[in-house]
C-alpha cells in the first residue's frame, strides 16, 4: 500500500475539553484541535494500518467506536486509501453506520446508511438529506476524495469547520505536518492510567452533570460498562485489533471511573 495515498481523520461532535479524556484512553499519539462550533478533530500521528493486520477503515472504525461508547457525543471517522474512501459514524452503543466510495467516486454503499447517518447527527431530514443524496449517485466529475469533501460541506450547517490544511484525501504525512501548528492544537499522548483516570475524574466533576452521576442508576450503568468492556477488550486482543481493544479498554475505564466517582461523591466528607 502506498503510504502517501492513505489518511484518516476523527471528527468528534464535542469541544476539545470533552474529547481529551477519552482520546487519552486510545493510547495512541494524536493531535487534538478545534474544528468549528461544537466540533473537534483528532489527527493520528502514527499509521498502524501500514504495520498491522487491519486496513485503515477497520482501524478507524475501532477508534471511533472506542471514543463513542463512553461519551454522549458521536464520532465520525473519515478514511481513504488508494482504492477507496469512506466514513464510519459511531454513536454510543448503537451499531456503527458507514458508506464507501471507490477511488473514482463510484458509490459502493447503501442509501439507507446515508439516511441513518443524517438522523443520528440530527441533520435536517429534508434539506440536509437532499444535499447528501448526490453523494450516493454516479458522478464522473467527483472522485472518492471529492465525495468526502462534499460530506464535510454538508456538515458545515452543524457548525463543523475543518481547519485549514486538514483536507480529506491528503496523505497521512501531510496531515501530521499540518496538525501541530493549527490554532488551539494540542498533543494527546498516553501517560499511564493514573494520570488518565485523574483527568477523567476532573472532567466529570467539572461537567454540568457531575453532581447527578451518582446513585443506583449511575452504579448500574458503570457496572454495565464493565461487563461489556471485558469481553470486548478480550476479543480485540485475540483479533490483535488495536481499535476494538481500545473500545473495550475505554468501557472498562469509564465503568471503573463511574464507580470511583460515585463512591467519592457519596462517602462522608467526599468532594
């Protein structure tokens, strides 16, 4: 695979401060930057799809799922290689939805997937869906990269504004060079579980729902995350899938953090 033809971006419908704790749990080197009103972008600094057993679309699907399972905001993964391009949308525990175009722009997805995509992002069911429909039809003047640019253009109505230089279709090396110098950009690196958990607890405490994330319902949710995370992480390790392993690890971490937070909030003298 030609490294210059492969690239990926992760678009999160949340501000960088909300994305940062979950991004740390991916245990990957990333650059996090604002991407408009209520959006953030994560740019991978590594290229595991070139050295591992999984292609770029599977790696990005795993990462998007990992970010979304422990958050209340969706994650849109954009990916491309020499043969295809596409997206994967992950939102909570729901099944991911995606669409693929061949290199020349030929649609290779299902129309229903595009409608589900619009619904999960809260797009206008008439105007935005009409704007997405041309992306599912043959167009000799639009290759796969142009399709992704068109998709991003539709999302501009939700506040998404791609930073200059982060154009879908650019090679990973170009994206890596641009990302660190973007306004508000910051590196996301793994510093161990202690610092990551502390950062997650601080984010929960500072959030508007912090005081309410205690009690039987919160404990049940945390237990469910632990129960779902363990087999998912084990499955990812068995498959040697970094994305799905990360998804399981994030579920485990969020479950454990939820239980710790509940205990800290409810014990006498707690915060």
